[in-house]
């Protein structure tokens, strides 16, 4: 399923299948095959919501995929949140974490942080 197809909607069965695939990937071989620089510390199947300042509310972008917390140990050490399309394995999002970054967890299923778009 491509990002275009995801915009048309996904069903719960597809998301469960993808979640199962990530959970059984205990050694990060899926991400290693992508040549993701660094080590995958955690991963989950996620949907991407954005909240433009002009709207003031979160809206689903139609994008979902494998979200990974990655640490790149080559100097200088950096940590990233990356999202990949689970069928084409194209990187959809790459956000570098920084010291003063505000990361919130309003509930256990919804995490928020600020990114620059564009």
C-alpha cells in the first residue's frame, strides 16, 4: 500500500498486520535493510497528524507507517524520529531531537512535538 492509497483510508486489519510485523522484528532487520544510519531504539505503527498554527487543531495527514526512534552514534551523536512507508520503505519524516525540544504525551496513544513544515 502506498501513501496515496493510505490517504484513501486503511482498515484496522492492515494496521494490525503491520504492527505484528514490527513486533516480531526484534533485531531491527527491517530498518537495517533500509540502511537506516544508527540503532533503532523503539518502533511502532503510527499515523501522522499535523496542527498548523492557523487551524489550532490536529488533522490527520493521511500518512501512516513505521515510526522509529533512532540514535546515530557517529560524531556528532544525534537522535531522530523517523517515519517510513511500510510498503515502499520510503522515509516520510525525519525530525532531529534537540535538548530543549518540548515532547508531550497527552495520553498513551497520542504524542506531540513541534516540527517545521516546508
